[in-house]
C-alpha cells in the first residue's frame, strides 16, 4: 500500500481487519489476482471474508492442523499434500543467497555466528556469549571469532555492547538485511529454531538450534530427528554450559558433519508453480 494510506490501528477482530483490508484494496485501485496471508492471529474467519470477496487465497502456516478457510493452505512442515493442503519441506522459502559452498569444521580456529531473532525475547544472545567466553578460557584456540547479530527490537543492546566490547574476538552486528555474508564465513551457527536454523541447514553449516517459541517445535524436532541440527527442545535447557557442551561435541564429531540435501533454495519456485497450477484449476485467470 502507498505510504500515505490511512490505516486504523485499533483493530479488534478478524472481521474488522478483513473489512479494512478489502476497503484499502478497493481504494487503491489495485486488483490482485490472489491474496497471501501469513499471520498467527488471522485465521478462518478472516480468510472466509476475503474469499467471499472473490479473491483466490493462499494461507501460509508453520503449525500443523490449524483451521483455515483458504483455496490453498501451505503447511511449511513435513507431510502429505492433497487438493487443499500443500505440505512438505520442499516448499520452505529460503533465499538463493544461502546456496553456498560448504565450510567444514577445522580442528581449531572456528568462526561462529549467533542469532536469536530481531527481538531475542529469551536473551540467548547473552547466554551464547557466556558459552563462548567459557570456551575461550578453556580452549583459547577453538573459536577464532564470533559474530553476534541482533535486531532493532532487541531491548538490551547497551548491555550487550558493553559485554562484547571487552572481547576482541567477538563482534556485534545490528539489524543486518541478511545473515548470508556472515554465514558464508562461519563454521558454526548458534540460533533460534526459526528461519536462521533453516538457512544454516541449507548452507550446510554445523548448527546448534534452540526452540524459543512454540511455533518452532514441529519443524525443529523433525530436523533434530534427522540429525542435521544439535537441538535444545526448549529455551530453559539451553544454558551457557549446555551450549558450550554442544560446541565441544561438534569439535569431537566434526568429521561426521557434512552438507545435507534435506533442504534447498528452490522452495519458492516449487510453491509458485503449485499456486499457479491450482489457481487455474479453480477457474481463476487465463
């Protein structure tokens, strides 16, 4: 929408939000062929109103068995597709930037990337920093450099800056547009079990992931069972000592870590192809 579009912020229901969405579309003289919704608080009620207005609707969700009223529901988890649902890891959306050469773990001198989302509500940036400091005391040559990335929503940036400023081998980065550049030079990624975990798996980096939100559980556990991540199934278990132990475990088993073919960067292409096919099958478009 144009920047000067008036948006009412006090929206109390899905119906009100749907009415406003349709109103803004009408007033903008924009005639979309389809509507895509990716929102935990907009569900079947919102979707029904949008569909009743004649729009082909695609709902994206990373939680299993949620109620939707869309033309296509894409569950970005492992599963079997049917006429109404697209399910499968092959539809996960990962930028081509993360299709990169492998960076095998050397015996010493690792570069580590830490990212727990723009907000990091569980403060695991601090916990990972403590783990790295502990390892640096015990084994100074294991980690050559660590990059810690936070976003604009992170509320303790000053405290983290003060902690990092005392460590010459640790850099702090703020609100990066992408993790791709830092991930390319890193050997290990320590992250929340969300998008960064998926990107690290695609990039073939040794990954330690922490489930920090309930919507991450299903996907993270499937990757944990597949052995492509070292997983903490809840944030309370991911202490500094626990993360340090996982890092030492990676050092011990580093020759077993290899780039996996479980994910790639073609998910968007596959998803677009499926949406176009079903769009036409449902009598939309030419």
